[in-house]
C-alpha cells in the first residue's frame, strides 16, 4: 500500500505525534483536531475501510477498542466519542481504517 498516508504514518515514513503503539496498532493525534482531545487509532495492517472487515478481523478491532480505553484512562478521559467514517458519503477521506477518539467538549446527537 505504497501511497497510503496512514501506512506511511504507521511505518514512520511520515511524522506524527504518537499517543500509543504496539505490534498491531498505532495511535496518534489528528492534524486537524475537532475537539480538545482528538486522536486516531489505526491497525498497522492496511484495511481500506470498515466495509472490508470480516470475522477474521474481530480480534484486531476488539484490540483497537481496548487500546482506546487504555489511552483514555491514561489521559484521564471519562467521556469520549469513537467515530469511524466509512465511505465518502459518511465523510471518510483517508482509506485506511481508523477510529477517531474525540473528547473534551459537549457532543451533539445526531452527528452531522
Ligand atoms: P476521515 O475523514 O474520517 O477519513 O479522517 C481522516 C483524518 O485524518 C482527518 O481527521 C484528518 O485531519 C486526519 N489526518 C490526515 N492526515 C493526517 C496526518 N498526516 N496526521 C494526522 N492526522 C491526519
Ligand atoms: Zn494503509
């Protein structure tokens, strides 16, 4: 996935501000934060979008959510929103699966 920006971030070919890393996933702060705290959690393996997930990816997705909870505890977040935009109409602009984690302000529902 030579041209994928998030693969390059996971490989450290593009600089980012890290939040957490292990062998399966990487978390880093969003360049254009939409809340006082806004970071992204990505699997290191390239998966284009949530539409490409199958049963074999269940442990990886569960791991990403466990990482989100761990980082949230470490950052002292007791309330946060996790968002995955899937497909262009839903607002996906980077086609490497990622979980936005937003916190630090009141959130509205439904989302726009
Ligand atoms: P989405 O629009 O849901 O695909 O989210 C992509 C997110 O990636 C946006 O919130 C962007 O601000 C963020 N983003 C794009 N390039 C970078 C980068 N180099 N470092 C950190 N965040 C980025
Ligand atoms: Zn990728």
